[in-house]
C-alpha cells in the first residue's frame, strides 16, 4: 500500500458535477425546439476537439469559456436556432458555471477536506470553477485550472503543476476522476489515481462502463465512498 | 456612490493576517539568540527589494517561498545564526504559511462571502496561501496570486488579472488592503479600493499612521467593520 497523498486534485466536469442533467434542464427550459439531450451531448462532444486546437497551436491560449462559446455558435447554426440575442447567448454559455453537483459531492468533499488539501484540477477556467463552487457549495481549499498552467489536461504540465504548487513529489498528489484517460495522464506523471464511477454521466439512456481497472490505486462508487475508504487507511 | 463591486480581492500579509506577531512568536520560540522582533522586521524589509529583482528582470520568475528563502539565507549570515540544519531552515521559511489571522478576519470574510465573491490577491504563492487559509480557516472562494499572473503587485497585470478572471470590468472589483501603495496601483487600473486600518502591523512599538485618505472608496477599522459598512449599501 502506498502512503496516502497529501493533496487530492479533482477533475470536475462529470466527476464532481453532473453536466448532462444540468445542461438538459436549462436547454429544455429555454424551449428552443431542440432536444436538450442531443444539444448537451453535441456541446460536450466538441470540447475535446476545441481544446486540441489550442494544444496543437492552431489557436493561441484560449479559456474554456471562450471555447464553449465558439462551439455554441457552431451548434446554433447546426441546430438552426436563430432566435437568441447576444445577451441570451452569453447567458446560455454560462450554463457551465451553473452545473449541479452529484448528490454525494458536497458531503464527500467536506469529509475529505478535514484530512487532505482538496483542489480542482479542471480544464474549466478559474472564474467558471469559482462561480460553480460558490453556487453549489463545493468547499475547495484551492482552485487550480488549466488557466493557471496554460495547458489543458492531459498535458503533463497540469498534473506536475499541482505537485509544484504544493512543493510536493508527484506521488504525494492523487488525481480523482471519472475518466480513465485523465487518470492515465496523471499516472504517467507519477501521481496516485482514484477512479470514481459516474455511470450516468452521459444521461440515463447511455450508461457508461465503470468496471474497475487494476492500474488505479483506488476505485470508489462516488466521492463519499472514496472518503470512507481513505478514512480506514 | 459607485455601484457595489461583485468581487472583493484581498491583500493578505498585514491586511488579513498578522505576520509580525506570528513571526516573532516562532522565532523567539526557536531560541536563536536574536530578537524575534528585529529578525521579523528585517525579513519583511527585504521582501520588496527581492520582488523588485524579479520585476526588473534581474531574476527570472521566482515564487515568494523562494524569495523568502533567499532573504532568510542572507539574514542567517547577518544575524550570525549558524546552528540550523537544512530541515530547520525549510521549516522556518514556512513560517509564512502559518501566519495567524487578525481577530476579525475570519468573521469578516465569512460575512462578506455571503454577498460577494472573495479572493486573495497576494504576492504569496498559491501553495503558501492555501496552507495558510486551511490552517487559519480563511474562507476564500478562490485563491489568486502573483503566481497566477506571473507578476508581482503593484504590476497592473495583477489587478487587471482579477477582473479578467471573473470576466468583469475593473470597477466591478474592489481591492481591500492595509497599504496605500497597493491601493494606488489598483485605483490606477480602475478598481475600487477599501483601506483597512492595521495600526499594529509592524508591532505594538511601531504604530502606523492609519488616517483616512480621500482617494479610497471605503475606509474601515477592520474587515468586520468593512462588512458592516457594505451591508448598509
């Protein structure tokens, strides 16, 4: 058994907050004549490619808020939504600041905070993550973001950046995430890893395979269950 | 009367925490054969010149923890302290992570947090500020630092950086500080300003002139008093 880490760095979208349900609810409430479910999935699907354009150098450094807006503008054309003015588009784009936490997130983070330093390590920008935390009551000790490191996960600069910020060895930091590719990036940098099952991340119609993989140090049904597991060590 | 800001950004050393008392207590407890008061003042006095070496380009980007250590090594020679090993020097250097808040700080910040987004805007590095907040119970929504902007106050990049992070106009942000030169830097960038009296920042023997200056938007005896003033607006 490895020694416990000192810092837990959390992926946020999907791991701590339920982006799919939150987006669908807001989009459906706007009565745009489109399926909130389809629109939400399309928006999220373009997130990786948009970041890739930054990391490849095609785009200069761009905050996630601005990438979300670029994708939104494309989707409004593709879904033939023509009746939104600029204020409404800005308001819709900020739905990513208003995502609800999974039911266990606040209680789990609060419990983990009593023993560990808990921070975000998200591709979301600092303002987005701060607004989200304030609204949802997420008790972060510190908000770290791609914006601090000017690189998007899975760039090693992000994972190693957390260790450097806290003047720790990589193995003294653990990434907590619901996505194996994120955890693989962290592991390659020497961080510990904890996988969180979020089977309904993409909605109730598309359950995700959440079976354990032996390469992760921890596997938990949710954040509260992770807190429970770590408290026995 | 200007509209109230949305974000309050706080200077930390001297404004939120009492560095002088905290340093004197730890240094005196180490029994180094020097005056804790003199050593603390000398350490703090070299803070500005050390940052100046970074901002002039003489030194590359350097975190405050490392600047504190450079100054500490000089002071150990100047004060003829020869009996500290490396572990003890590292431990002493981290005294800046263990500063106690002024008696009103936690209550005042907690009250302000219910109405505003509250963040640090300090020359301290992120790890230092996070460790300090966790130990002292400072309820920041977000920790912003010279480290995020790779510039030290009073560089405009720091004040304007806060507005940019939150996608606000400078006038929608207020700097709260016990130092007029910091507030002047913020005002020059268009931020609102609040001065906090900390007459004993340099110890009981050296009371500071804390008389009001008309150029600041607000003037308060302490952070709790500022919360009280803002609640009437």
